[in-house]
C-alpha cells in the first residue's frame, strides 16, 4: 500500500512539473488532498495577476486558454534567479566554480542525482472578459490585432502609432496569440517535499519573489512583457525574509529583498563548508551573470537595479517607451512617443556610433535580407578580405549594371551581362552601380575552392560564433514603474562581426554602403559597452518629460 502511494505521488509530481502541470478544479483539489495525506507541507501561497500582455507558449508556442499557465515556466525562471544568488555568494568568497554551483542549486531544487526539496503547484483563472485572448499579425507592414476575428486596439501593443518593436518582429510572417493585461489570475503554492533548512527556505522564497518582480514569463520577458503583480503572500510556515522586505501598501523593498536573499545565500554555502578564499587585487568580472553587491574599479557595480517612474504616465505608455529603447529606429527617432509626453528633438545615438549594440543581446540567427538598389544608386562594400567575390542577381534586370572593383590604384569597370560574375583578384572595395535599378541583389565572398566566407544577403547587425547571447538587461514593467536589472560578466563570445549600412542621398549617384568590422570582446570593451548603453539609457529617459530614473541596488548603505 505504501509503495503504491509513493508511486502515485511520484507520477503526479512528474505530471505537475511537466506539460500538464496546471491543475484546476477537481484535479487540483485531488492532488492537494493527496500530498497533504502523504505529509507534504504547504509553506507558501502567492496570488498573482499579469500586469502586461503575456505571450506564454503552449504545445505549439501559442497561447491557449485551456493551458494558460505552466509551472515549469515559472520554475525555470525561479531556478535561474536561485542560481544567480548562489553564484553571487560564491563569487564574493572567490569560490565561483561551476561544478560546486551546480551541486548547491540541485541540492535544493533538484537535478540529475536527486529530486527537488520543493514542489510548485499552480492554478489559474482567466477573467470572464469578452475578448481576453487576442492575436497579432503583420499585414502590408501594418500591425493587426484581432479578437474573435474582429480588428481592435490594444494600447499595450500599439499606442498613438508607436508599436512594440519586438512584437512586430515576432508577428512578421506568422500570427501569434497572447492574453491581455489584468486578465490572468494565478495562485502559486510551494510545498515542502523534504525538510528545508532555515537559510535554504529563505533563499528559495527570496529568489522566487525576485524572479516575479524583476523578470517576466514567456516571449519578450526581458523586455517588459509577461510581468505579474503580487496581490498577496500567505505563509503556512514562518519565513523570516517575508517579514523584513514588505513595507506599506503591500509593496516590497527591492533593496532589502536582494540584500536579505544574498545574505541567505552566503549562510547557505557556509553551512556546506565553503569559506572565503583571499585573493589580491580588486574584483574581476564574473564568468556568468549573477547577483552581487561588489564593484569594479571606478565604482562600477557588477549587478545593479534601476527604477523608472513617471508622473501622469499610463502603464502602457511607460512600457512602450522603455521597450522601444532597445530598437534603434525608436531610440534615435525624432518623433514623439505620444502627444502627452514630449521628448528632445534630437540626440546622438552613441550605441550605434560606438558599435556596442551587441551588449543589448545577440540574436539566434540573422534573417535573410536582400540588397535593393534603385535607379542611380551605388552599393559599396568595404574590406571584403578575400580574393574572390561573386555577385549574383536573384530578380530583376541586370542590364546597365556596372561593377567597379578597386584594388590599390587600379580601377576596372565591368558591365554585367549575365546573372552573376566572379572577380578573381585581391580587392579592398567593390562598387555596384545601377542605372535602371535592381530589385534583389545577393553578394557572396568565396575562396578559390568555392567555400563561402561571407554572405551579404544578411547585411546588417551582429554575428558571433555562438548562436545566441540573451540580453544582460532585464526589463520588468509594473503598473506605475519599471525595474531595469543590469548584469556585468564575461559571458560573451570572444569575437563579434559587425555589418552596417549607410545610405547617403546627398550624392549623385546615391550611395548605399555596406560596412564590415570584426572585433574581440574583452574586459575593456565590455566596460565601454556598459557605460555607453547606461549613459544612453539615462539620456533617453531624461529626454522625456516627467520621467525619472534612480538606482535601487546596490543600496547606499551597502556602499
């Protein structure tokens, strides 16, 4: 009988942490009664409500009301922040080691060798609104928002003509679905499966609250979408950290939350026999993103949290204004975000000028983009860095198109009569001039053995050896404020390639230039990128009326 009960509990536990982990109605109550019968104790209950649109995918990466919230999504985020706190404590003791870090995290939240000491159970309720779930797509470059096949407006996605750039990118070429803000209520329960120490318990709860406040769930979770408001926290076991971090009106003191959780992480690793290792010199960049109160030289914090608040700003305006900072067309735009809040007419976009936009995150891959030449335009490619260049035309007429190849002081004009041409000489510059226009132009750089070294079908942005590096800047938008968390670390590819374009219509014929650069990412370049992005962000915020930014962590007393 006992073995049967344990087997049944294990089956339900696995089901809880897998795709069918959202229990409602009878299934959820049956599970709660069953684990209560086994002696597993409920220690915490948190009620949440989504404050911004939630793009949380289900089995097909789309939002579905029947599978609206998944416990493993929250558990993954919770594990990330727990790992960041423990890594920060190890880093401050000069003991950061990935093997030790993995064992310390899996000791609490489980791993390949042992199960988690905690179980997380989630139930949800979608508010009975007429159209809580919506779909968004791009048609003829215009964004369309649909509910029940009827086109409607959504201020969180579109406001006075300014649209969320990441939503546009996700909806290009496909339709995505989401749930409207303030329409999903979630109850999160923590159950103690194996007895936790006092420091383990406070560390886990502090990490969970940090994840819910400073991050979001689903797509664009680091850009302000998928954030939740904590409506209530109910304790079923004495948890010290909760009594220390709450202030008036059920608000949480962010500085106290981070300090107390990091302190519990220190106590936890000390219980495991890990002591500080003394090293000469100041703090260095950690190998991964982590939470720490340490500073680099010139008082640069390795981890920092900023709060942005606005007077008479609506929540959707605040979200869109900061969300679009990460897209250059909006960051350096001369137009206003809305009629109610003005911005400076112009300002320098140093992020682009200094070529540090990689600090905002590297994409998984570059989507195909073709060069389009109009009549009397010239395309220039700088530094091909090889001996063979092949130019091919996918569409359009090739008549009256001229290639000017420049190597040293020798210049040669080549009239293209076929669909492609190969230049077999060392060159430093290629010019392509169109008299009547070419619709689609593709350029490849090859070796003599026909190996493609560079494909100028993808002509802008950053490329790296790794497939992706998520942004170290986390944006969390709440009703009247936005939290910005910034992590500094060495977790970057060693080399990044930059492709840029420049369009100059003041010259005749018009010039369309492709620029290319390769640079390594080291300590100095990371610090330069951090300072440039942070200064540009502060300037971007100050250029908007009634919008202010202040640093929450590291706190003044911690300094």
